[in-house]
């Protein structure tokens, strides 16, 4: 089945649904989800959404939020972007409140001119400014926005759809470089569909699945970044991969993130013998930014030969822990850990892509009609490291900015039925594969290699080895892609390889250690630095 719509949104998380709800009053919208509509990273976000909501509060200010973000980003954030996002935090959070997101409120009535909401403080933040719904904020936002989208007759949600590639005028050898839609694999029918659209928005999340250990869901395979790159978009800062310091270390429940709000409420990081180690690495101790904490944990594990470190909140009252962290309490209890009585074994894991597809302040990419919003995009907000809970805020702020821009030009852009015939997906010269083991093997090899060579600590030699192996794997997958029918696993491997190459090339370009990129060959920061920008045309030459 083929479709025509005003706007095709690839991704069903906070970014995609904010955009969809913003334009659906005037436009027909199709939202694609790789699995079910709640499968993305938004649904798994525990901590919350950052923002100065009450500008009359003399304890905090927009200026403080800007300062904290720039410090965490190791001073290569785009300060204009940081200020724009911080200044739009209040209206974005209010929009979520109006939509029905049940943020936690204070137990006691708020005083005059004070916010009634209970706020967390997380690492890198100088004040309590994290709005949360217990410890499942992302799930509350996701479920609320999904419910609103399903109520809207102009929004169609298509699940189990995997976007293969963007369709552009350039790819069809037509003048200009405008997006026309996308080819999409319908997993249920095993058929490739064509979706023609006036606008396409990439809201497909990040690329943390490129690493062996990640706390991200299965769908975070860098699809939007890879598709945009193949279509000719520039990317930036892909060397900055955030490793969340604290994920549960347990064979029965891998990849479960333990929110930074635990440390914000007093949890300490400890060795097996119960001694704290963060005071030895940073004066902010457990509330240092994530890059510092993750490197400290990694160093302690390597120094002592331990498989993990420990996060301990058992010194806090049990009722307090259960009230504020019910999801974590129940999840840990299932694997035999009572966090009110014992420390939690933890390890770092790949968590967030601070770089992505380059966009302007409306979410527009280098290709006319193509937008990128959320983790898939590089806006300049995060710099060399993301400040905790700024990601959901970025999704909503830029989702609304993109919606306003689309609505502004909906009537005056030339598009409509322009007569361009988009060719159907051609499967006439391919066959079904009987060698799926090749995909599985290459997939595991890539992710382990990226963890070992392009992880928390890097060297020139490790990056060279990684690039050599990526090129060999890319050649194998390109041949495979040309001869067999597409499948979800093949498409993910193809995209992960493309993203892995971009990450390594970006890391090789940066001759310093800054934020999330730490190189033993370049341990110091340069006096003057900025974003790492790559373009496919330059690399191809």
C-alpha cells in the first residue's frame, strides 16, 4: 500500500508527537514507528525534563540553566541555541501540563509565587529544576502524547514500519534537492511501501545501539542519521557519545538505566568495600557531569579489575526511596536487590548521541522540506556533553518550532500534486536470503569493536583499527544489500555501520580531549574549539 500525506514523521517519541500535534490542525500527518508506538527512548526516560518554570523564583534563573548547560557541554555549545531552549522551557513544560502529563507536586501547598511541582536536582545542575512523574517521566509523557495523537483524526500512526531511505529530487535526477517522501518496509506484510510527503521529519532518536552495552531500547540504531547522510545532509559532533554512568549490572536484567536523580537525592558511588571514590575525581562528587562520572567509574573498574562499581541510596529512609523511585525499587527487587537495604551494582553504558544531523533553529536540514528533531539532530544545545534532562526539553521546544515553521509555509510552498512520479521499490533482481547468520555475526562484531575501540577512552590506534574493520564490514553488507530482500536486521546493520563510520571519522578529526571524547593521545583541551562538521561530498572526494 502506498500513501500521500502533508507530513511524514519518522519516529513516534516526544519529538515526533509534539510536531504531529502541532501541525495536525491544518495538515494530514503520518507517524511511523519501528515497533509499537511506545518503543522509543522517550518511553524509557526516567529522570525528567529540565526547565526554569517559575521565573520569579529567586533560587534559580534562565541564566543559571544556560550556564549549567554550557559548562556541561565543555563550552562548545551554541550559546544562542542554549538560551533559546532555556527561554522556551516554561511554555514547553506548560504545554505538557495542559496535555495532561502528571508531573509530581509538592506534598505541602506551595507558597505564593512558587511552583506547586516537586523538582529533582541532577548532575551538572546548580538548582532543582527537573520536572518528573515519579521515576517514569518519559513513559508519562509518551502515553499522554500518544493518547492525544490517537484522538486527532488528522494523525495516522503506522506501527511496525521501518524507513529504508529518503526519496529526494536529487536521487531521481531532478533539479534541486527537495525531499519527496520515503521508502518504508512494512514488517507485517514484508512489503516495501512508498510514502509521498510534502514534508518529512526525522524524529528517529539516536545511535547508541552501535555499542555493545547500551541502556537504550532496541530501536536506537541511528536510522535517521544514516538516511540523512546518504541523502546529502551534513552531520556534526558525532564523536560525542554519552555513556550513562549508572546502569544496572545484572545478567538477568541488562541495560536498565538508574536515573541520575538517585544521586541528586543523595545516592553515593562506592567501591565493593563501601568506600566512596567520586571525591577523588571532582569537587562536585556524585553530581559532576556524566562524562566525568562515567570516566571515573570506568577508571575504577580497570584499576581494581572489578566487573562493576556500586550505587548506594540505602542510607535514605525506605519510604522516601519507594515513593520517589518506585520503578527502580520494583525492578531491582525482581533480581534480588533491595535498594533500601543494599547497594546496586552498576556499570556505564552508551546512552545518548550528542551529535547528529545539522539543523537550524526551526529544525530544518540541508535538504528542502526535510526536518530533524530530537536526538537525531545536532542543534548546538549539547556541545561536548548533554546536561541531564535537557533532551526531552529539546524535543518539545524544537518540535513546536518546526510545527510553527511548517504551518507558516503550508499555504505558500509550491508542492501539491506536482506530477513527479516516484518509482516503486524494485525487488525484481533480489532473492530471499538463506544466510541471516552473516548479518547477526557482523552486527555483534561491530558493536563489540565499537565498545572496545571507540568507547569511553580512545586512542589513534584504536580508531584506525575500528575504521579498517568498519570498511571491511561495509563492503560485505553493501554486497548483501544488493542481492537480497531487505529485512529489519539488514537495514539496522547497514545504518549502524554508516553511523559507526561517521563516529570514528569525527573522533579522528578532534585532536583534543573534551567532554565525552577522551583521547589518550590528546589528553588536553585546545584553547579554541568548536563543532566537528562532516559532509558526505567532502569525504567522497
